[in-house]
C-alpha cells in the first residue's frame, strides 16, 4: 500500500500507516508533516490570490463612474 492510500484510510495514525506501508514511524511522521505543510502552503496561496482579486476589483470599481448618479429621473 502506498503512503497516500494509507493516509487516506488512516489519517494521522502514524503507527497504522507505518505498519501498512512498511515505512518506519519517523519517516511516516515526516511525510505527514510534508503533506500538511503543502496543504497549508496551498491555502495561503489561494488566500493571497483571493485578496489580490478583491483588491483589484475594488480599484476597478473605484475608477468606474457612478452610473446610478447619472440616471435620468
């Protein structure tokens, strides 16, 4: 069984993953830490992208004329 399959079945259970994959527990622990760091980095990257898009749209909207003010009565 691969590490990914074992982690999917037994999330964060280092001993069980080690038994299923044949890896030593310290190696499994390092792999879990790398996986968690990767997930964290992806979340941070997505959040930065979301903030950049929000700020961009705020600048675009600020540059547009307010069409509601020109609406004929």
